[in-house]
C-alpha cells in the first residue's frame, strides 16, 4: 500500500528552502519517493491553516517512507530543513 509524507510548510528562508528541496529530492530516489503535490496555500474552508505551502511525497510503502526519512542521507539534510522552514510532518497510508 502506498504511503504519503505530508509536510505543511512555513518558509523562513526561501534560498535555503530551495537548497533543502533539491537535496531532499535527491535522497528520495533510492526509496522511490515521488512528489505528488507541491503547492502554496490558497484558502482555508474550515479550521485553521497556519502554513504557507504543502508538499506531498508518495512512496511505495510506509516501510520505504520510513527507510528514507531515517536514512543517513536524509538525516544529514534535516539541519538545513530546520533553518529554512517550520514544518508539521505527518504520514498516511492508503487503505
């Protein structure tokens, strides 16, 4: 079952965020991660939305997603991520 990494993002430093996105994208290839959606916030229809953008990455399985997230390669990018943006990160799996 496919799994999805969902990051609600508020960018603090656009240049650093671009660098993070490029580096993170490279780390996903080994785990077959594919960006399913990258977009900026447009409108809240119900409830609070305190982020500026969202990224959704699809992986073949939750095991692949976790293997990527906890990989040495992605862990090395996290300090740049944290300098570049505030994020709320969740995972979902298809039923």
